[in-house]
């Protein structure tokens, strides 16, 4: 189990940059990703249907393909990118900015969803990579589903930390994520689903968060 040096259980935050503008780019209300990305998703679907003249069933197929692919991307990003621990001082600083701060301040309401300053360039880069594997309009359908998956992840992440689920699937998802924060941060990388933790054997046992 990885040793955690500090975890705040309050809603306090910490300053990450001396510059006020840079500091503002690290905080975001949970509603902002929905306001920004839903119109983008609608436009991508419109591109597929109206401009690309794709059949509805093909748009639906690629949309759900993108949604399913997101679940794997979520796991890969969280496990091998956000939890990569660099040895250099500047690498550790970057790690703290992107994810370490969340583990130190897991209840900070303004740092639970990805700020647009990070999600927009990341989405543009991923779209560029996908463009080598899909044609223009099928990519639009696929990426619309991919972005929906991202929004589900972002909003679920906020809910896991601030909603009080009594039972059901969301209670199980929250328990899984809380074990990641408070039992072993090197396991339980799925946020909106524990599917890939099950496949890669990186989840928790059923009793007291023990490893599988």
C-alpha cells in the first residue's frame, strides 16, 4: 500500500499558483463542463447526420463505441498517467497540479471536475490522434460518445465526493472510489465504473478494502 503523506478531510483548498490568473484556471464549478461540452456534442452529432449524411443507426453505433472506449481511456489515464510518480522535482510539481492535489484535498469542491484549461487542449489532442483511425464524420459520432463518457466520469466524480448515496449502484461506485482515496491509492482506478479494475485485477476485495 502506498503511504499517503497528507489527506485533508475538510473542504479547504490550497493555493497552487502565486499568479491569480493561473490560480483561477485550476478551479471550476461542476456545472461548467456540462455547459461547455454538451453543445459540442450536439454539434458533432449534427455533423454526422446533417453534413456527413450518415445513417442514424451508424451514428448510434459509433456513438456507443466512443462511449465504451471512454471507459477504457478513463482507466488508462487514471492509472498510468495521473498516478505516474516522477522522480524529478519539476515532474512531481506537474503531478501535483494534475492529480496529486486532489488526493491531498479530496473534498475541494472546485477541483473535482477537470477545468476547461486542461480538458480543451486534452480533447483537441485526443481528437487529433483519433483522426488517424476514423473518417471525418464517423469520428464526429465516435467522439460525441467519447465526450459523453467523459462528462459522466466528471459528474460522477463530483457526486462520489459530495453526494450521500444510501444504496444501489452509485453507492457501490462511491465505496470503490473512497477505497482508492482512503485505503490504497494504487488500486481502484475506475471512477465511473469498476469494470476495468475487475479485468486488470486492480480492484479491492469485498471485506475491508482488501486486495483481490
